[in-house]
C-alpha cells in the first residue's frame, strides 16, 4: 500500500518541457542553447571521449559567430562555439572523419558551418562551402542531426544520443540506416533556459526524494516532513535535496541501534558521490583527482599514475565497519597484468583500498587484479582485450561498468574500527608505477556491524 500511495503522490511533479513560444530568431553572436524539436532534447556533449556532439535533457551554451577573414564576412559561414563542461572552456564544434561531430576542435580542418532557415524560428546546420571535405558540394543534403540509432564506437554501446552530419533521407524504414536523423533545431535564450533548467533540477531532485521516502517507509522511519516538501510543487531543488539529505540521515540514525554482524546497517549514504553517478568523479573526493576517460559509463579511473584519493566521513557511531569498493588494478598491460596475477597475485596488487580512523589506525588491502575476472568470451559487448591466449578482460570504462554492475565482479573489502570521535577516512592509493597501469573504481560502500563483542571479534 505504501508503494502505491507514493506512486500516486509522485504524479504531482512533472518533467519540464520546451514549448514553441520559447524559440527565438537566430542572431549571429548571441549565446543560446540549441534544442532539437523532434527529439525534444538539447545539444550537448557526451558519448565518444565525452566530447562527441550529443543530445540530452540539459544542454551546453553555444555561440554561433560569423567567420571573419580580413575583417570581412562572406555572408554565409559561421563558427559554432560551445562552453564545454568536459573541457571547462569555450571550444569549437567540428566535423570529424566519418561524419562524427565533436565539440572540442584541436586542429581539425572541417569546422565551418552554414545555417539554413526552415521558417518559424527553426534552423538546420550543415558543413560550409569552405570546408575542405565536409561541404555542400561533396555532401549535398547532409545536415547536423540527432541519430536515434547512434552507437558509441569507443565504448561499444548503443546510446541513441549521438549527433552527426548525415542525410536524413538515408534513415528510416526501407532506407540505408535504421532509426531516424532529426535535423530541425530551435534556439533558446539563456533566460528561458535558466527557467527550464531550474525546473529540471527540481524535477530530478523530486524523483530522488520520492525514492528516499519509499525507502524510509520500508524502514519504518517517519516521512511526514519530507512528504510536506515533496507535496509542495513550488519547492526548489535545494529544498528537495535538503529534505532528501535529512531523511537519509534519519534512516541511518534509525539503523544504528539495530546493527549486528548478521544484520549490518548500510551506511553507504554517508559517502558523498559513492558511485560517481552521472559522470561526476570529483564531488566529495579529495587528494589526487579521479579521471574519467570520456565515456558513457559511470565510475572513476587512474591511468598510469600514482595517487592518493580519499574522502573524510564524520559523525559515525563507534564500532566496526566494512568498507568496500568495486575496483580492479591492471599491473601494466593486460597480458602483463595476467602474468603478475598468476605468478605473484598478492605481491603485485600495487593499488590499495584503505581506511584511516581518528586514532590514526590504518587498515588497507590490495585491490584485485583485472585478470582475476578474465572471461573466455566478451561478456560486455564493449571493448575487451586479450590478456592470454583464451581469456579477455575489460579495456574501457564501459566494458568495466558491465563487469561491475551487471556481472557483480571485482569486490574489495576491509574491516576497520571507528573510534569515539566518529571520524573515518576512506580512500585508495598507489605508490608504485608501472607503465600503462590502470585502476578503475565504482560503488564505494560502508556497512556498520555495531559495537558489540560479536562485532569486535570479527575485526
């Protein structure tokens, strides 16, 4: 009954939509958001390398500028610049080989664009005449479009969110390619997008709060205050997030006194950004910055470097805890890691999971080798590589994500004590460098076993 009542209650929040009255005329030099009117999604970055032109609920800020030569404009050629989140700077959008489009030009030659006015504030974009290859003469009727059957070739994942330059007539039933290519775009002002963005953020926060209310009800924790915030559709994202945080803390505190070694309390919500969701590998974590090699998969990585990355947690009850993470360490190349694994497994686990309490007592454990989870076939369907004659291992974050979250592999655990001050640092470090070594992380966890004699006997 609780679940049904919450679903009915959740219907009060609606995902925001962009309407035609928000479309604005094209003015060269204005900073705008670019919206695909068929897929109802914004132009952004993602997919291959994290900087392939893509579509999503949220968009990047763009400026479509006249391309000037000797202070003169030819009347038709533009540069499309974007404020890339991945690069944290203004970049230039370009057409790459094979009609892929990226938002972070380096020295690529095909980065000029022309604009076609479809009427009613609707526009199309295509390669300009001055491009050496991707121009109207070489590729007539090729437009910038959202490809609904797009495949992220880097990670081997069908996402359906990529943006390419192609002929829409080549897509659809009976055509060369399956799916659709949506080439009609509208421009949205910064003011309109700010209103839309605030509503979107609140909607996402409301979904999180709804899930947390359901969790609290199942645990027998009062949800009255949280439901009051949720029931007010004027609540801001900040208010919804605060209600979620408060309810999370209430659930955790309720579980303190119930924790035993046989029924530990799940304290994972005390770890900020424990699963690196939505591509965020920075929030909550200190020390050496995690990386994320441009992929659709969540997670965090360290490639060919030594590191010490950690998070400090406060306000924990004293007692015994289990710290966990899904992670693997590749000691060099895939084949080199396999040899290290079979010849000296424990001695070559250079990356370590550790926990340090307020009394400066540290516990650590070597992170398992990538080769320890090798399979005789490609299980992920993404990029996997041979580590021996008959075995394959993940070679990208997308492949690793499948092994972590679908096959439930590469678990690492340690037990530690939290003293009376309630402080605990959890993290991972590596102090020995091997060429091309690679460590990947996802799904940090924290469980409380209590402070009974039985709990301390485990430690």
